[in-house]
C-alpha cells in the first residue's frame, strides 16, 4: 500500500516489520506446537532474538509516538474517538509485548522448560492476535485519516519526529 503522506508511509512500513516478526512467531509456534522448540535451531534463535530486541522497543516507541504526536492532533481536529480506542488497545498490548520479550530473552539464555514454553506460546498467541487486529485498525482508519488531515509541512515534521523516535 502506498500513501501520499510520509508519516503514513513510515507507520505502514513499521507495521510491515511488525507483521514480519508476527509471522516468524506464528511459524515457530506452529512448528513446535506443545513441545518446547530447540533454541539451538537457527530459525528459533533468530525469532527469539528478534522478539527480545524488537517487541518492547518497537511497541514503546511506536505507541508513544502515536499517543504523543498523532492522537493529540486528531483530538485537536475534533476526532478523539479513534485515539481513545487505540490508546486502550496500546494499554492492553504493551504489557503482553513486554512479557513476550522478557520470556524470549530468558529462553535465549536458559532454553525453554515445558512450563515456560507454554507460557510463552500462550502470551505470544494473544499478542499476535491483538497486534494483527490493532495494525489492521490503524491501516484502515488511522493512516487514511492522517492522509486527509495533515498538511505537507506537518507531515514532514511528524515524519522527522518519528524517525528520531526510532533511534
């Protein structure tokens, strides 16, 4: 999907990266099923490393940017409902993401016990479900709203702020 506003395109690309990680998690979970995966397997290690490093960082920075920069502008333009709804979703998703990232990091160091794998699998499954739904809402409503709302100067300011927040 292509957007005319730079900030919409950057958020879309960030969503695509998150979906890529979600697909890796789904694949790892599907292959392992109820048995803990071998953390020495290259694909498992890569998924866990990416999960440990990316989830918490991405969610914190992406969500903070949206809440601090985008939702406030939507509210100023008279549309508070989408921001309120997405903030509620952020509040539910963030602790899940933090838990999955922590469990992934622990698994890299200690492996999975059957108990820790079950916990990881269940939390990651819930995170996947919530994130896919959340991303879809943003792609179908938030990003098109930004396309209509933002003037070119504001778009560039937001794009620069987003890029700085990702460093």
